[in-house]
């Protein structure tokens, strides 16, 4: 446990940042899972959800929760999943 006052403050800040990052990451993962589930049954519906998923993934990358290439890879895999067959 931290003893110094500034270390205690740093922990509080990092916990706030972690909560924010976890919310962003969770929202992104939820929309990705939703598209993957929908793509198995209805490709047209999954195609409609794709733009909202791209927006969430881009916001997550912009805010530094995930890296730019990670976001690009996720978007590429989703679009490939929705397009195929």
C-alpha cells in the first residue's frame, strides 16, 4: 500500500482511468459479439450494425484504449465476416 500522499492520489487516478477504459472496451466487445452472433443467421442485419460497430471501435482507438492497428484489424475481420458467403 502507498504511504506517500501523491502515490495515493496516483492510485485513485489510475482506478478512474481503468474504469473508463473497461467501460469502453466492454462496449466494443459487446457490439462485436452482437455482430458475430447476427452474422451467423442474418447477414443483412449484421451489415446494418457494422457502421455502429466501426464508430465504437474508432472511438476506442482514438481514446487510446486500444491501438490503431488493433482497431483496423478488428474492423477488417468484422467486415470480412459480414461479407463472406
